[in-house]
């Protein structure tokens, strides 16, 4: 499967980019209505379409129904769905995956997820779920993302997925090969929050920026990171919350935790970007 091209950011139809939906379908409806994009406006999703929220199946179906209008990158919860469906992991407390796995067309839904990209780059905007290592520029990020995507689409995808989990190696080396190479790519694009100035990743802390261990910092604050010349849109970090800078936008504002769901009209000119939010309620299992 390939994604159809979306409209240019420099047209009146600048993409409307959504933070983590996580199965919160009702807030998604309200946010889409409030933002009121023109018909045909591309809709981008920064990963974690499903899980923890009350309507994962409906959310997934509605994004799929958008067809080529939707550009989706995979998040860690989306990949967790693949792992559970493949029998590689058991659902965690609070997961809301059963309705997807029990759906009559579950196999088709899993295939759709499995063929989505893990990074998208268009008109100097790079969208990933979690982050990018400081040694990677946008071109390298997309090349490495493609390596992971090809592995997840291959006939032995279950074997690959079974070996992706783990925190080591915790930093990038050009000499990495095989599953170690794919694991670093996976961890950077879908899990990272903090790293050192050399790009060593840390996964124990999921708090806000002040929770960074000594020597670590938010990945986007590493001095001299090679993606400083592009705008990066990501989600994943609810404790960071909505963060809008000219070069960095975090759109995970914690809807599934009862906070807000956010979207931004991603114009080329940062001054013209419009953020739209709706309030959410805590209504997912385990809370």
C-alpha cells in the first residue's frame, strides 16, 4: 500500500494536524467540527490513533474512511496493537484493543495499520510520533523510517516486531545492522522523550521536561541537532503538553487523561498557524 500525495502546505488547504486521538472518537468529532477545515483539507495524524480511549474501533474506522485525505504515522500504541494481534504481547491493563481484535474485519484493520508509515516529510515539515535523534537530518530520518516500514510490511513482520522491544542499543551508530538498527529507529521515532547531547536515549521517565535525569534533555533541545532547519510535529508526550514553537510542535495535550485534544492548521508561515482545542473527559478504563 502507498499513501496518496496530500495537498501542499503552501495552498489554502494547509493540513490540519491532530495530536494523539487514542480512541477518543467523540472529542475528535467535536474538534473536527470546531476547526471546520474546508472540504478536501488534508488531515494529518501524529500517531496513537487508538488504545486507552473508549472508542478505539470507531476511531480507527473513521480515519480509514478518510482515504487519501488522511496522512497517518504510527505511534507506539498502534504498534502495540500489531504485537497483540500477532500474539507477541498480552494486552496491558487499560488497553482498549479487544473491540478491534474481535471485529469481523480485524485482519483488514491490522493490515491497514501495518502498512502505514512511521514518518512523513512534506514541504519542510517532518511528522513523527515521538521524536528524532540529533544525528539525523530529515533525509536520513525518512530513509531510516523507510527501513523500519519495509521490515513491518515484509512476510516475516511478526519476527521483526517480536524483536523490536527493548532499550538497547540506546544510541545511534552508523555501523548498526539488523534488528539492533531497527530497534534504535523504532525507539527514536515512537518512544523517545529524553536523550543526551550525543543522542543516548532514556526511557524510564515520562514526566515533563523537568523530569529529565542529569545529563539528559528533551530530544528537541539538543544543541546542534540536524533537524533544526525543518519543522517537526509530534505527539506522544502528554506530560509535555501542547507546545508550539516555530520549529517544534507537540500536539499531545492528554485528551485520554481528561485534558484536551489539539489540532493545528500547519501553514508554512508560523505566524498564520491556528491551534484549535476541545476539552476531554476521563473516560477510559483504569482511571
